């Protein structure tokens, strides 16, 4: 496994991973809508990367996981934080 800085080229694969996670959550919580949110996840992850940073975990060149965060002013108090 290789950890690299997340780049825009990773966004679609990250959105697909997020959708897979949502599908697993739906199995536990069947009242969640049966919807493909891949486009939404792609937009949200892309937005976060434009204002924040991220890390991508690659396994044999394929995205296996990711983490991204962005700074938020005044969230949970007056100090700037990253969420």
C-alpha cells in the first residue's frame, strides 16, 4: 500500500468508494433511500479538495481508501479547526 497526496484524479474513485460504503450502511438501515449518490459524493469530495487537503491509499495503483479535510472557521467554538 502506498499513501500519496489526494489529487483531483482520485475524486471519482473516492466517490465510488463512498457510494459502496453508503450501500453497506443501507443494508443495516434499510429505510435509507436506495439512491446512487456517486455524483454528489464526487462534487462534495472535489469541493473539499479545492479548499482543503487529502490523502489517498493506493493498492496496486487503485484507490483503496482516502481521507480529506477542510478548514472550518468558528466550528465548535471560535478557533479555526479542520474537519
